[in-house]
């Protein structure tokens, strides 16, 4: 091994301690940094090469530790952790803030007619479907038919639910009506995410020991992973709904709120992702009986398994 770096830097794990909220916040702020979407293909490929080479024991002369970690986080922001494939640009978590800012702004602006509401709800749920697919857990491939079916069912179900709940605002008291759009967003997430990730529920997602050694696939782990993502996405939507309430009640606030939307969405994204431990884990006894038996036979001392829940 050549170069100045020691061979034992574990770049498979985050740079910061993931047992603390601050450590997770630092990690997710780096992964979701909106500036990452401005990186060129050459920069992404350079980061991928540095990471892959280092894992093989090859270090370019003069590479510093900070440069290695920068390459690791560029790689993490653009390449799927399980498949290693380059992720769709608008589906990356680093695109969440600019995309959500644009879509939220349009939904707040074009809400006067039913066709406009329907169109922007469809755009919003299509974007959510892309994000949910891009940030799925596991490496099981999806066929074109499976992907198409998941997209149509997810967007149709989510849009219909959101529009149906939003229609209730005309028939309930103004106080309750203010909370209906948030309920619509929450319900849409509960439909869109599981449907876009339905294959995980069928075939399971990879589970590992604490050292990253793969032990098998678990549908029970997939259920927990998807539940955690649904909860975090609902919490992530809360600031946007607060903005919606403010602009509906105080229209003059639209312009200044739109200006501050980037900071609000960035904070919401990082904070909600940082609430839950990373990586996710569960007790071996919570797995399927067959997988439990397999693990107990090969790793009798193991009590917890770990998995990538997706984002």
C-alpha cells in the first residue's frame, strides 16, 4: 500500500459516531448537502475510484484523510449503498431541498383550480415515487413491469387520497381544516412508500452482523425499515405544512417564507433523518423463524442484526 494514509481507516462506516444525535446529524447533513447535485460526472467517478481503490489497498500519492472522507461522502450521496449503482439525480437525498422547494412553491401558487391541484399533486407524488425507489433498501432487481405497476399504484393511490382528504376542508370547521392538508400528506406517504418498495416486503432486505457480514434477507426487517421511513418522511413534511398554514392565513408572508424555505427544508431533512439510529437494527428473535434458525446455527452468540432502512 502506497501513499500517506494508514490502511485501517474504515470508510464503510460514517465518519462521525452514529450512537449520538450530533454524529448522525453531521453524517446526514453531509450526505444531503444540496451542493452535491452540482458535482459533475467526472467528480463523481473520481470519488468512486478513490473509494474503491482505497478499499483494495490502493492510495494515490498525496491523498489526505480529509480528501478521502470527502470522496466517501460524495460517493455516498450519488451511489446506492447496496447496489453500487449511480442513483437518479432528482431521487438523491441531496436533491430533496431544491426539488421540494420548487414543488411546494408551485403547489402553494397554483391551487385555485382543480386541474392545477391535480397536476401538482401528481408531480409531487411522482417525485416522491422516484425518491422512494432511488433510496430503497436491498439489492433485489426490479423488472420494468414491477416498477411500472409500483409507480402507477403508488401515485394513483397517493394522489386520490390527498385530493380526497383535501376536499374535506370544505366540510369541516376552519380549525380542523387547517390540519387536513398535513393529514393528506401523511396518508399519501403511507401509500406511496410501501407501494414503491413492495418488492422488499416480498423478498426481504439484506441483514448483517455488526461487522457488515451478510446473514440473509428478511421481510420483517423490510417492514420495520419502511415504517421508519414513513414516519421520518411525515415528520419531514411538517415544516412545509406549517408554511402552508402561514401563507393561507397571512398571504403577505408568502415571499419571505419562500426565501427562507431552503433553510427550513434543509434543517427538517437533516433533523428527521438523525432521530433514528443508523444503521437500523432489530433483535434476532424478531426475524422470521427460518432465518432465526440459520443465524442461531452459524452465529449462536448474535443478539441483534443490522440493515439499511433506506432514506
